[in-house]
C-alpha cells in the first residue's frame, strides 16, 4: 500500500474515531505511519485529504445501508411487517457501526463550508429517496416518479431522525415495530 492509500485509510480511521472537527494533520500522519509532508504531496491540504476520506466514508456508509436495508424476502410481507423489518435492519446497522453513521451527520455540517460536498450529497439524495420509497412502500420510481419522490422524502426525513435518536439515546429511541405501526 502506498502513502496515498495509507493517508486515506488513516484519515478515515481518524474521522471515525475523532470526528472531522477534532482530526488534525498530525493525527492522520501518525495513524497512517507517514510524514506530515506526505499529506501536502498527495493531497495538497489536510482539508482535501479529509474531503477524500469523507467521500470514502460516504461510499462505505451507502454500501452498508444498502446491505442492511435490502432483503428480497420483504416483498411478500404485509406493509406493516415490511416496514418493521426494514426499520429493524436500520437500527441494527446503527448499533453495529455508530461511528460510520455519525460521520454522515458531520458531512451535513461541512456542506456550509464545502460546496463539493453539497453537490455530491444533493445528487445522492434523489436516488436515496427513490430507493427508500421502493423499499418501504414498494413504489416503483420509474412508474410513479412524483409519488416515489414525495414518499421517499418522507422516509428520508424519518430515517435521519431515527438514526439521530439512536445515536443520542438508543434506550429511549423508537423501535422497529413502533415505527412501522406509526405510519398509515
């Protein structure tokens, strides 16, 4: 593994352990086992390295979310049972890797200062909404694009709130069955 890859791995490790705001160039270099100068050589700035690591974290999070949410066995279930199964997998994923979920919230705070993050997140949200509408409600985005967007936006908002609650206070956060019954 070259220094560039070591730096990306080190930055991702630091992001997950310390968060964006508390990660320094020295932390990354130490974790990666390379010199501070390697950051400038390969990425120009620590911010550019952290951006690359954030995008990598976003990709990892998206893969984990897709694996956690998609289960072909859900398609034949009644709506409330299907929703409960999906929510159960979301909650299990948050419990299994809270740092990876938490770094997604840091991405949101960084978009105010980093337009490239905003563009990437905004593009990913459209696909996420369609996927959530299909997953939770069985809506085909190709057949019903407007409905998929509206319903997906609702689930996206719910997902964000549920994840935040499970990160902050998992003991009192709503469970899968409670969430599934809460929707008409």
